[in-house]
């Protein structure tokens, strides 16, 4: 039988703490909730595990944020290099096209001499 923290049963299966019954003549104070040491220990362990989980998740988040900041700074540093390399590629392609045209002209001149 699944029980919640508030549904603690005694050994005989009866509720350990009955709901307070107000007396018509006198208001009665609610009875204190009886919690066994095992239940309290189990609750304490669950709270400790939850706290540890939150701490670990915060550490992982901080590490991820640090890695993201490092990656962003590296990207910022590398952007000028990337632009320079793109410009160089454009220049080399342009130079290649010019060389190709010159070679084609030279070959055309050689073909004209052979005829």
C-alpha cells in the first residue's frame, strides 16, 4: 500500500493519528502529528538528496555558462581571421581567373602561329 507522509498507519493498519474531533462545548487544540523516526529519517534523506541534486545542477550550469563564455570570446577573436581568410580566398580566385584567361590567350596565339 502506497502511503504519503501524512497517511502514516500504525502496526495494525489503523491510522496512527485520528483527525481531531472538535468538541461542541470546548474548542480542542489539534493533536500533534506522530511521525516515526524511520519516516523522519526517510524524509531527511530525500531532502538531502534534493539539495545535493540542486547543488550539482547549479555547478553544471555554471560550468556550461563558463564554456559558453569561453566559446563566445574565441568566436569574437576568430571573426577577424575568418574575414581575412575569406578575403584572401576571393583574391586568389580572382587571380586564378586572370591567370586562366592569360593562359587561354597565349594558347590561342600559339594555335594561330601553327596554322
